[in-house]
């Protein structure tokens, strides 16, 4: 009978493999929770600023948020917290039409936030997921799986139920939010196409044009 000796060098990879999966799962769960909380708080803060504090211009609020995002990212780059390529004139043309979609989306999104109550705004914003699913199928050829379709349907149904007690009609608010939904879907589709063609742009440059999905 032969014996097999397990040395410490043999054990270490086993320990790392066992501990890596839980840590990765926790990172995914915590990231999803942080995203959800951030999305909710951005909507609540924007609504409070525009209504409770009577901030007169949602366009100026959108400009301030864009400027803050740029300052934070470039400050983080100089502090070596994040890394992305420097801006060049050709970068703008590589990103087309995302800059125009982003700016329009922010303006219409904040306009809808100002005009509608939070339950109705949230309900109408859920349609952006449905529009994105259709846009990816028609433009990118991505066919969603059945669980994804069921999840989207349940999200929209839940949002509709939550808004049943607040059915006040506001044409301008409805129009702003539905336009924002369309632009959000367009943003997602074009972002995928651009990331596939220009990977050298980096994640944080695209993040500048994806922050609208938090609203």
C-alpha cells in the first residue's frame, strides 16, 4: 500500500478555490444591491430637488450632474483609482450617437421626474426594459430566454399595480418618460455595438454615457 503526502503547497490552491466562489457571489450580490439602492436614491433626490425645494430648471440639474460625473472620474484617474484613455477628438466620433442620446435622455428623464409622482414615474420607466429587449432582438439579434421574458413581465406588472392608486394624467410627463425609455433602450443597444468595435475606449468612458440607466 502506498501513501500520498499532501503538502501545504497542495492545500493552498484548494483553499483559494473554495473561498473564491463565495467571495465572487457576494461581490455580485452586493453590487446588485448597491445598484438598486443608488437607482432608488437618485430618483428620490432628483424628485425632492425639483419639487420639494422648487429647483426651477431640470435642464440645469442635468448639466450639474454631468459636470459632477466628469470631475469625479477625472479626479479619480489622477489619483490612480480608475484608469481610462485620454479624451481625443476622434473619441467623440467613435462614440456617436451616444453623446446625443445621453444628453437627451437625462433631460427627458429629469423632466418626467419633475412632472410625475414617483409611483407613476417608476411604472413608466419599467417599459424601458421591454423596449431594450425588443431593440436587442431587432438590431443585435439577441433572443431573450423565457425566464428573462417572465421576469420583465412581472416587473412591469408589479410597477403597474403599484401605480394603480395614482392615475393622474399628465401628457407632458408621460411623453418625457416614454421618450426617456426609448432613449435608454437605444443607449443600451448602441453601447453594446460600440464596446464590441472599440474596446480600447475602456469601461469608464462608456460609464459616462450609461449613468442615465440609474434614473
